[in-house]
C-alpha cells in the first residue's frame, strides 16, 4: 500500500477545511451541488472525449497502481535469475524448461522460454525490448489521462463560476442575495482547482513513476535472460541487476 497516496489528498483537503475554519468561513459554504455537478461531469465529459473507452477503463483501473504501487518483487526476480544462471551453467539451457512454470515474473518466464527454444540472444533482446517499449507506452496512457483531468478541471471550474455569476446578474434587484450568490459561484472554481492540484495531477505523476518502476523491472528481467544466454557469472549478473534497481 502506498501510504502517501492516502495521506497526501487527505492532508490537502484538511488544509482547505482548516483554512476555512481559521477564516471563519462556514463549512456549509464550501458545499455546492451545482458546482460539484459542473466540475465532476464537465471534467469527465471533456477528458473522455479525448480518449477511447478502453483507455478510460484502463486509466480508472490504474488507480489501483496509485494506491497499492506496482506488484513487483525485485529481490525474488534477482534470486530467480541467479538460480537460473547457475542451473544453466551446470546442466545447460534445456534444464531451465521445467523452471519456467514456477517463475513469478511472467516477463522473465517468457524470456527464459525463448532461451529454452534455442532463440538467438539478439532476437530475444529485440523481442523483449519491443514489448517493454509497447507496454510502457500503453501504461503511460493512464498517467496522461489523470494529468489531463488536472488540466481540464480548473477550466471547467471557471465555466461553473461564470454560470454562477450569470445567475447573480439576473438577481441584481435583490442586493442581499448578491454576496452569497458570488460566493456560491466561486465554489466551482475551488472544486476545479482542488481536484487538479490535490488529486489528479499528483496521481498522474505517481502513476507515471510506478510505470517507470515496472519498466525497470522488465529491463532487469531482459538483462537477466541475456546474461544467462551469454553464460555470465551468476553472482556478477545478480550484482548487475541490483545496481540497475538502485533506489527505484
């Protein structure tokens, strides 16, 4: 669980509410159904228009990545590579076939299977690099989706504020209603800016970072397979993979 994904938005909302209380603004003044409607539905409409439905569904599912982080066991990956390298040196590549089904990392398993099938190392590298690039590009779509939510929501909030001010202009004959009407109009702006800066933009940034983690793990798996194919020292190969992981 990515605790920061929970603490961050809560802290942001708490900051807004706390400031309102310090300034003696009634919390009821921060609630507006019409503002919520225009910002929520308006932002969804704007963003969904620019993406195929499959990408929209993928972006919504990516919130699991935002909350939980990538399910990657790097140490297990390195341990598996080192063990497979030792086995290949001792008994040959065909001895790896029985290990493929037991590997937790499916990308590593795919590379080892190609090695068992006597695929040339340069072909393995081309195939795995191509898949790494394609998967990273697809996963980045989710990050871009939430960044676009953050880009559109403040503008939609301004639209809501303008609509609210139009209502105020229609009631200029009632001076007592002007102040509260203007305050209500700007609630939409608050919602739009808050959605962008307290959730959508940070979520997009974190999802992009998580996608990078997954890309690095796949590259580690590829280097591991190529190292086994070239009969590198198991311990040296393991240390190289640990160096690739670093602080990721």
